[in-house]
C-alpha cells in the first residue's frame, strides 16, 4: 500500500535542534484562538457540500482511510526512520474520533498542528500547508466531517523510539518551520492564479511532496516545487524549467495528467501521485485544474537533477514498431524479460498496445537512470482507474529476482530513455515492501 509519508532524512540534527526547542517551550501552553465564519460563509446543505468538496481537494482520505477500512477512521501507518505513527480517527465518534472537539480545537489542529489536549502533532499531517486555509474553509471541512458515520475504533498506538515519542520536541521544529499565516491573495494577479496558488501550496498540498526537504524534514522553500522524495518515490520537478521541469508540457497535457493520471507523450502517473489524482484531483472541477496549471506556469523555474530529465523520444524508440525493437539495443537478460513480460502491453515503440495509457515514450519513470519509480511500478503493478483486467499491469515482485528486475529496468531506461540505467539488485531489494 502507498504510504504518503514525507519523512525520511538524517534525524540526528533534528533531535538536537528540537530538543533545545523543547526545553524552551515545554512549559508554554498553546493558546486556543476562537474561530468564526465570515459573513460569506454558506449554511445548511450548501455548507456541507462545500465542506465535502474541500475535504476531497485536501485529500484527507488518502491518509485517514485505510484500504478496505471505514472512511476517515484512520489507522494508516506512517513508517518513519524512528518508528511508526498512525493517522487518527477523524470521524465524529466522541470517544475515538473528533466528535467532542470544539471548532476552535479543530482549526488549531489544522493550522497549527496542535492536538485537542495541547499536544504537538507530527508534520506527517501536512498542517504546514493547511496553515494557509481560511477559517471559512476549515469550518466547512469540519461541518462535513461532522456528518460522517461515527466509527468507534481507536487508531493503533504510535510506536516511536525515544526521544521522538516526546511530542514537545515538535515545538522547536514548528518554531523554526511553521508559518501559521493564512493565504493572502495577490491583488496584482487574477482570480485563477490566486485560486491555483491556494490549491498548490495549501489545500491540495502539492508542495509537501514536490519540494525537497532539509535534514530536519522541513521543506526548502527557496527550492519550492523543484522535486522531492515521498516514501521512496521521486515526485518530480514541477516548476516551469524547460529541461528538468514541466516547461515543455502543454497546458492540455498538464490538465490531462492532473485530471486523468495520464498525458499523451508523458505517460501515466503512479504511486502517491496516482492516489492524489484518483481520490482528489480527478474529482475537482475543471476550473480548479486550470487554476493549478495557471499558477504552476508562474512559479520560479528551478533546475533539478538533469540526468533524470525526461527526453523526447530517442532513436531506439523511433526505429521500433509496436511488435519489434529497432536500433542497436542489448541482447541480454533485460531485453529478454521485456520481450516476455512487458512488450505485449507496452509495445516497443512506446505507444502502448491495448491502451494508450501504457505508452512509455516520454515518461519520466523510464528516464531516471536510478529507476526509483520504475522499480516500484514493476514490483507493485498499476492499472487504469477503471481497473479493467485486460489492461491492468500485474505486480512482478514475486515473478522475478532482484537481479532480473534490475536488468529489465535498465533495459527500459536504455530503450525508452536512451540512457545508461544504474539500477542494481540491491536497489530492487531495498524497494521491496
Ligand atoms: C499526508 C497525510 C495526511 C493528510 C493528507 C491529512 N492528514 Fe490528518 N493527520 C495525519 C497524521 C499522520 C496525523 C497524526 C499526527 C500525529 O499523531 O502527530 C493526523 C492528525 C490529524 C488530526 C488530529 C487528530 C487527533 O486525534 O489528534 C486531525 C483533526 C486531522 N489530522 C484532520 C485532517 C483533515 C481534516 C485532513 C484534510 C483536510 C487531513 N487531516 C489530511 C496525516 C494526514
Ligand atoms: C502525496 C504526494 C504528492 C502530492 C500531494 C502531489 N504529487 Fe505530483 N507527483 C508525486 C509523485 C510521487 C510523482 C511521480 C509519479 C510517477 O512518476 O509516476 C508525481 C508526479 C507529478 C507530475 C508529473 C511530472 C513528470 O515530470 O512526470 C506532475 C505534473 C505533478 N505530479 C503535479 C502535481 C500537482 C500540481 C500537485 C498538487 C495539485 C501534486 N502533483 C501533488 C507525488 C505527489
Ligand atoms: C498486462 C499489461 C501490462 C504488462 C504485462 C506490463 N504493463 Fe506496465 N503498464 C500497463 C498499463 C495499462 C499501465 C498504465 C496504467 C494506468 O493507466 O495508469 C502501465 C504502466 C507502467 C509504468 C508507469 C507509467 C509510466 O508512464 O511511467 C511503467 C514504468 C511500466 N508500466 C513498466 C512496465 C514494465 C517494465 C513491464 C514488464 C516488467 C510492464 N510494465 C508490464 C500495462 C502493463
């Protein structure tokens, strides 16, 4: 299962800094500011409908609902280097969920990362982004969550090693990295741009995955959206840089990718991006998706790892037909496995056979010499949103050894990306669930 956890770096530094913070702030109580709706806030059914839409746009379900579990009952595991935490139950159950919380407590959790009893929450809950939300939006989400069926099960207890199980250590971290100012529209920009900025940086929290993080797991905001790593998956550079970002994507390609999980010429989205699209982005109105694209076009272009840049279709792909590979190509294990296990669905010419969604030409996954996302797709499989069996890609994790998967990954990188793949058997072993 995909774990949309964003944590994963050297934590010794974190421990030092936050412990100092903890000493300083341990005894300061958290304030509870009152929260009230503006005069424009909807009421009744319109408020609930608005809250439902916002909950979808914020993708609360991705983290608070487990596969096959009751909606919003929590329990999803976030594996961190120092232990495991679980997302809490946010249904209206008074004992196990948030039914007994006041609106002010809910708003404080969303925007300041503070739990009901004043405890500091871990930033696996992306309150660093939700801090931008308006009071009206927070209250609408709250109103919608209050209409859900209460679930009377507690989330499993966290299992964190000392000192990370000491919540006050997050105080020092927040002091350094949490900016609890609501979003301020830029009057010099249009409505769509401002909506896009609010979605990308706040509600849809693209920046939580697509921005690189420092050793203390805080986003490097001066490199915003230039690419991050989420649970081992690379969340590519989505700034308008021409070579390493989305500079060469057309608006239509971006809209298609964000709303359907596939863009002609760029392949299909997998991993947590796919989950964000299926559970959230594909359900948003077209105006929101267009607003996101409008905003992304104006972000400062930043150059990221050029070795992983998605290249236009290379010579080997151009020389191939659907059924036979052209060009030089290698004759080793990788090609043999590709021929037997991949070619019938993907085609040698990168167009996809039974479905265009299987087109690998231009896909970032086969252009990264390290094959980070490619290995995961091969190990875990993937499918179109309709899960049609004829086109669903099975998981190959059990069918091949680590060395064989490395070989087929390197072949796909060479054939479709025109690059020398660097995937090793150890990379595959490390990526196995
Ligand atoms: C990327 C994953 C993720 C997303 C998205 C997410 N949450 Fe959470 N949330 C968590 C985790 C993990 C925690 C537990 C943090 C902790 O224990 O310190 C949490 C904690 C909370 C809490 C505190 C509950 C308690 O019992 O202390 C509330 C309230 C909450 N989330 C509501 C929401 C809402 C509403 C949304 C959507 C707007 C949302 N979350 C989206 C991961 C997420
Ligand atoms: C939970 C983490 C997560 C969130 C939230 C997220 N992304 Fe992604 N995104 C990823 C990952 C991982 C990939 C790589 C997917 C792949 O290679 O199949 C990706 C891929 C992409 C790509 C394709 C880039 C390329 O070069 O192929 C675009 C565009 C994109 N995301 C835009 C967005 C936007 C816009 C948002 C917010 C509306 C967003 N993402 C939110 C994790 C995320
Ligand atoms: C039964 C058909 C089938 C087989 C066999 C298959 N795939 Fe796929 N694969 C698909 C489909 C369909 C998608 C796109 C799913 C979607 O719509 O999101 C896909 C997606 C992918 C992706 C991610 C999409 C992208 O553009 O980056 C990669 C990488 C990939 N396959 C590689 C492989 C490799 C390597 C093999 C052989 C080991 C293989 N596939 C075998 C059908 C298949």
